[in-house]
């Protein structure tokens, strides 16, 4: 769902790496995280550009939700 909103179509089945939760005692913050590794096709360049600049998901304000593409 998030990939489609970012202008991407995932190809095959992506690998999911290190599912878990980051927590911070000082800020009482909990962010669920994981890493998807795989291939995708950019179906909407404008949406993808915005997602690459701004991130994806609720955790982007905390430095999460970033896209690394090659």
C-alpha cells in the first residue's frame, strides 16, 4: 500500500529484514520498523520523487521511512 502511494510497484516478493520496534525512554516514543529489500518499478515519477525527498510512513519525522535506491 505504501509503495503504490510512493509511485512504486514491487516486483516479486521483497525480503523483510529485522522487524522490530525502536523505543526511546526519554521521549516515550515507539516506532515499528523493518527494511524491505527487492526490486520495484517506478510507475509514477512525480509520486516517487516526492516520497524520495520526504520519506514514507508516520516515522519519517524521526528519520525513518527513507528510501534508498540504486
